[in-house]
C-alpha cells in the first residue's frame, strides 16, 4: 500500500441506509450523510442530534456548496460531513 494511505487493520467502513441510532454512532469516528437538497423535518428528527446538524446546515452561506460540517456531542466527538443533492441529480453527480 502507498505510504500516504492508511493501512491500519482496524479501519472499518460501514454503509447503512435508513435510521441511525445514537448507540451506533458512539462507535463511529466519522459519519458521511447524503441528504436530499431540501431535507424534510422528519429526516432531521430521525437523526441523532438532528437539531444541531440542521443548525450547522443553515449556517453556510447561500452561495456555498450544499453541505454541512459538524461534530456530535458524544464520547468520540464524531465528525459529521453531509452533502445535499438535488432530487434529479445525475448518477455522476451523486458520486
């Protein structure tokens, strides 16, 4: 493996669709959220600390890229990166 890439055996990548619980996030260092462009209130309510994440998404400038950056108030201070995609996004844009 290249010297700049992490080859630690304890690195895990987990993908999950649907509801995420606080207990699940207690073991996560980083969380990547892919959200619709207009996030429904029900989605924010379903996320642990959703109000905090919603506030972080609103803080960005109107001209900025549609994303959020925050940390959860848990033991690991989980880093949350979220991107908002238009409903009609092309598959290439979704990547």
